[in-house]
C-alpha cells in the first residue's frame, strides 16, 4: 500500500468549539496530518484537569504566606465611666498595646511544612500531565491504526476489483465459472461491513481526543500522520530503566515532599511545648504619679496541658512513618511497573520485527505464486481470492503489531516518569 506523504510536524490543530456539520463518510479537515507530539502539547495546554491541578498548587503556595507571619498587634482601650461625670476625680482611661511574639522556630517550621506541601502539589501537576500524555498517545495510536486498516481495505478493494474483471473476462471466453465473480462480490461486501465498523470506531476515538482537547466531541480532526516514528531500538536494561524511573517518578517526588513536610510538622509540634510571649505596653491616667502611668510587661501561657501537645507530636510522627511506608511501597510499585512494561516492549518489538522481516514478505510471495499458478491453470480462482484475503489479514495484523509496540513504548516512558511522545534524536520514540 502507499500511505499519504508524511506531513511536516508542528501544525496547529483546528480551533474553536462550534458544532461541526454532519461528516460524510471518511471526511476530514483539509490540511496536514495530525502529529502525535503536537497533539500531546495541545492536550496539556487545553485540558482543564491540568488547570485544576495548577489552582490546587496556587492554593498550597498561598498557605505559605498564611503561616509565615506574626499575629496582628492588639490595641485595647478602657475607660472608668463614673469618672466621666464626676468633678471630684480625674478622668480615668487606660490604653494598652500588645504584640504576641512566637517562640523561635515555630513560624519557620510551619512555613517549611507549607512549602513542602506545595511542592507535593506541584508534582501532582506532573502526574496529571504524564497520565494525559499517555492517554493522548494511546488514542493517537488507535486513530493511526484505524486509518491504516481503512487503507488496507481500500487497497484490497482495488485488488478485488481487478480479480473480478479478470474473472468476468475468463467467464466470457468460456474458461471460468460464474461463481468466481460472485465470490469476489461476497469478499467486497465483507470489506464494506468492516469499513462500517472501523469508521464507527474512528468516530469514537475522535470524540475522546476532542474531550482531551476541551472541544466539542463531534468536531473534526485531521487524519493522523502517516508514520508512527517508532524506535526499533532495544529498551534500557532492567537496572537502568528502574534507576531512571526512581529518579524521575513524580509520585516518589511527591512522597519525598510529603516526608519533608511531615518532618517540619514534627518540629512545629515539638516547639508547641515552648510558650509564645506577649509583649505589652500601657498608659493609665488613673495614677497621679507619672512614673506609674506608663507600664510595660510580658505575658506567657503556662504550658501545663501537655496531653494535647504530646498528641500533636505523636500524630505528626505517625504521619511521617506513614509516608515512609508509602514511599517503600511506591518504590516497589515503580520497579515492578517498569520491568513489566519493559518486558512488554521487548515482546512487542520482537513481534513487529517478525512481521516486517518474515510474515509480510512470505505473504506477498504467496500471493505472487498463487497468481502465477492460476495463470498457468494449476490452481482454482478461489485460491487466488483466499491468498489475497490472507495478505490483507497479515497486513492488518502488522499494523496492530506496530500500534501495540507504540503503546508499550509509551507505557514504558510513563513508568520511567517521561512524557510519552517525547522525541528522541533521529525522530524515534
């Protein structure tokens, strides 16, 4: 088959959310093909899930400013009401000013806890981006596979048309059977039935892609680019893949941030045993001597309620231990996920190479041999039809193998904390 020429990369997707008109069969938006990398960038730029995560991150960052500040100073005023209307005594009033001063280290511990919590929220953005990139990449593979299957059907429809004309010519000169063109008609009708199913599946994929792009589900999309740009290189070794995954995993980075936040919470809870001081200054007119009218002082709570403070320390320590256990469990999960996806890549790579190097050439040779034998009168017309049908099935399976390889590579990238669809030198993934 001869797929259309690959389009240049980086072409923008159609804009706007206006309802699309009813698409005719196999209709497309005119223009270059849809590129995987461009699609993923558009999804990450437009999907509202990313924006929701960013709002959560901004809320976490705002928490830092809330905890890293002193309390407002307090201004108090008192008056002796009976002195207001009395001519025998001086008007009595008192003005007080106080400022609560937190114990050293309390605010910095609270600020550290909020800062590390915000870092965890930032990693949650990365997790969402990686998951959306994987979903978009897999849908692109489905879209590409459906289009290639439709190409295969169109190519074989042309071959069947040629066989039918040949069968009609043979029948007209008395060398063929009436059943032969009818047999071709049956195969052609079966191709039409498969096209209907493929086109319906394509519409579903387009609707899901439009949902990721925050567009109307019925909005048209360009056909995918002709090439998947798959790398046929072997995946990294198990040790190297796991090393990268542990270093890049946003889930582990989020847990590390939570661990640091928990340690800061422990320090904050421990400092609650130390009282905050309240510095005070006042003026009272009810003293005749000037030396007594102005007062300064300090106020501090007596930390005798140790149960609540001990409970806060225990709760923070238990939270830190929980995060450590979750981190150990997550490391095990990451290692297993990377090895499982790596093995699947190896399997898909071997299958794709078998189709390219053995199955496809053999199937094409078989068709050529059967056609030659039919021309020499050695085989029946049904053998030719069956050989063409087998070739179509093999070509479809080859495209399935390529899409499977592309999906497995995307899953391995996600497991290693790398956005699926990222370009490697040379254009592969």
